[in-house]
């Protein structure tokens, strides 16, 4: 018999339990959720179980097809020739898995002796024999590959995760490859230093920190008791400053006592979302710094690590000055000339500056970015950031080369930060593979579930592929966390072109926090008013204002293109899209595949534009068709 890895969504646990029991009664050894092995790190356990399995049974369902965990586990089975898919409800497997014969268990009643299981047993036998597996039950397990009996999904609520942490000091996230720095953080306490503050604020901050670390990443979070091996301590204080509450978050070296990084945020005392926002912002910086620093092979001083923390703060903290981020990265490379992630930080900071086609300094920044990226790879060829930076510097039409670099970024290091998935998702969206982009965004989102940028990308892709209900849910939850964030309001505006919720868009445009120039606001206000009124006069007024924006490269963006298209001005939409891509780079090509341009895709101008961008050649040479080219009536340029 065989050693089986059973992959499924936790939402299907009650339906999968009888299946696991039936497989065990048939003599197979099954890895699935049982009881936790105290102190065991569950992501590593998954990898060991996957590696040891003779076959990977994937239970597809409406829930599991949306799970990044299940898709990753299914990919491991597929790529090694061990995949045995079943469907619990008759749903269609996700892209990349539809070519495999799937055993239909949608009508199975749960009886172990049912004939409905015979096709599954036959598929397991065929798969294990094809891979050269004999009687797995008679073969002793390889060292370190015994199937662990632990739950692996991290879909716990923030409160429940905090209880687990406080009760047992469980490390629930992946640990990066060990270098001179151990990427483990002890979650300390947040002290109330002013009277009159809500007494539950410290525990709320702690719960939000746990949730913000996400389902899987390269930094382990532990409790701060004396037995904890975590070398770093995350703690802070909460105080009153007039009508505001001040949140201070500190990260210290527990051994030296040196303060490595500190951030302070003041929020109105009535702001109930402040604890979550503070936690998200802090954990992004901590994960960034310790994940990268853990790859350094030599001893890193507190002073040097503090410099890297400063860069992470600029990078993830929403620095308003891109050159300040680059200066922070330059300081890291000066202090640590052999630190690969310091050089990749410098490359990543220089890439956006290099992509500004209208800047006279762009060529110099491009040179600095490329030299830094290649230096980072020379020092550590397992550094994904170096490959990501090189991909960002590639010319527009070198699609295959850019894709190869982004795939390399995903594959070189077993422990992802999630950024690699988001970058690859951006590429896929820019070449029209939006369904696949949504999958990559989903994987990145699983590692950074509360970060605004991962949520915004995922929701945008879901809207673009017609999955409004799920996108609405993400946007609603994101609005609850970051109601005043400009990017959140911009997505609310953008999505209204597809959902036709024009009143929501007009309300969002009235926000003082939204980052739009007055002429852009006026043009978009006129556009949504025209879409609502449907009069020719209001349409003409909107087109005039949009034309003023399109004439100014600084005021042209995806929203202006979408507005032209929504008003039926396809030629103007395509002309503006061409200018946008030329001025701001290939990542803006995703605007060509948004729903608003559906009618324009039948025009000669659209075909000429995608041809000028070299997209048809990429699609045909790789066999990777965009979503718009799938189906019986695909355009000629496909």
C-alpha cells in the first residue's frame, strides 16, 4: 500500500474525514489533519510529508480551488507525477490542473466499502506503480519523513491565534534558512503609560500582531517567556497625547539590549482601527528585515542591522520620497558590502526611479539598479530580490526573459516573503493572463493577509475576472482596516466602472485622502455623473475634462484610460493607454486587459497596439494565451 498526502480545504473537513478513514481502512498510510505535535513547525512538516508521500490526493471543491495552500500542494504532486485529483462537489479544477482525469466523488455517501471509491483506488495504484513505488506499507520511512499529525491551515482568527501563542509558544510560521541571525521574534507586552486608556488595548495590539504576520512567512513569532529562543523582542507602549493615542513599537536585541528599530504613530483616541493598522505596518518592517538578514552568512552587528531596518521602514512604510529609500539602501551596502539583501534593496529602490521615462536621471538609476542586482546575485544566487529587480529593468518586449527571471525569483528560495508572487502576478496581468495573476496574488495574499497592497492587487484581479462577490468581500474588509487609505479609495473608484456602483465612486472621489489632482477628480466626477445620467451633454463634458488629463503625462493613469473606455471613446482610450505605457513602463500594460476595453478589442487599433507591444509574438512562442484569446471567437492577433 502507499503513503498518501491528502490535500483539502479546512472548510471541507467534515467531507474529507470519511475519505481519509476509507483510505486508511484500505491499508494506506494517510497524512491529514489530526492532532498537533507540540512545538513542531507546521510548514516544514507539510514539506516533509509532501516529499515522503507516494501520491498526493487533492480534494477539489468550491472552497479548495480558492486555497493557495491546496494549489501549491497540488502543484507539488503534479510536478512530481504523483497527483491523484478527486472532486467533492463536481467543481472544475483551477487552471493548470484541468488536463488531469479527476475522480468524481460528488455522489459518494461516505461509506468505506462503496464502489464509488474503486476509481480512486485504481488511480492510486496506477500512480504509485508508475512512479516505481512498491508496497509502501512494508517500506520503512526515510529519516525525518515520518508523516506528522498536525493541522496545517492558518485560517485561525486573530484572537484564537493569540490564545495558541500565549498557551504554548507555538511557532506558526516558516523559519528562513539560518545564517548569522535567527529570524525569530518574541512577542512581548505593550504597556499602558497613561491613565484612562482602554485596558484591553495591549491585548488587542498583541492579537493584531499575530494576525498580521500571516499564514506563512520566513519569520517565526514566539512568546516572550524565559524559555523562548527568539533573539529579538517586539514590544511597545501606548500613551495619550491630547485627543490622540500614541502607539510606539520597538524591536530590541534581547541579548545586547540594543534598540534596533522603533516607530511611533499617533491616532485619534476614538479610532478603533488603530491597533490593527499599527500592527500591520510594524510586522511588515520586522518581517522584511529579519527575513533578509537571516540569509547573511557572517555576523551582523546591531548597528548594521538597524540600518537595514531603516531601509525596510522606508520600503514598506510608504515613504513619500523614493530617493530617501535609495539613500537608506546605499547606507546598508556601505556598512555590509557582502550582504546580498543589502544590494538587492539598493536595486529595488533604484528600479522605480529607472522606470520614470520622463526623468533625465533614469539611465543613471538603471545602471545603479542593474549593478546592484547583479552584485546581490553574485553574493547569493538564492536571493529572489535580485532577479525581481533585473526583471523590472528588462525592456518592454522581452516578455519571456522577464517571466523567466520572475519564475526564478519564486523558485530559488524555499521560503517566500510573498513579494515574489505579487511581482509575478503583476507580470501576468500585464500580458493578459489575468486569471493566473489572480492565483499568484492569492498566494502572496496568504502570506500578507492584512497588507493593503496584497489585498488591493487580489481584489483588482478578481474584479477584472468577473468574481465580484469575492472582490467585494476583500474590498469591504480592506475598507474596515484602512478606510482612509488612498489606494483603497482608488480601487473603490476603479471597480465602479465594472460594478456600475457610480454613487460609491463619487463618494470615494470626495475623500480628502485620495491621491488625485483636482483636474483628475473633476474629470472622474464628470465621468461617473455622465454614466449615471446617460445624456450626450454630460458625456461631452466628461470627455473634454478627460482630454485635458490625457494631454498631461503627469495626469494620465489607468483611471483615465478606464474612463474613456467606459464612455465608449475607444480610440481615445487606446491612444491614452499607448501614451501611459510609453511614459510609465510595461507594468501599465495591464490596462489593456481590463473589462472596460472589451468592446475596443474588436477594433483594428487594439490589434495594432498589442502588436506594437510585441505581445502576439510572446503569446504564440510560449503557447501562453491571454484570457481574451481563449474561446472559439478569438481575435486574429491571438
